[in-house]
């Protein structure tokens, strides 16, 4: 079980699809179980969404 939260840097890269394995798998796994990081991720998604 992953206990550490995903860093802002990782979330930002994840939202852009720029994250690579094995970090990508770890982040996805964590997002499934962590509401906090899911909410933080939506902020990054919003930011990039504004740019089209
Ligand atoms: Zn988390």
C-alpha cells in the first residue's frame, strides 16, 4: 500500500500525460485510494483544460 502522497510535480506531469512507468502506475494506484490527491489533480486538469 502506498502511503505517501503524490507530489505536485508528479500530479502536474500526470495531468499532461507526461509521467512514465513505474511512477505512472504508482500515481494511478494512489489516486484510486486517495481523495485528497484526486482533488489536487482536478486543479491541474482545470488549469490545462483552460488552454484547450
Ligand atoms: Zn494522496
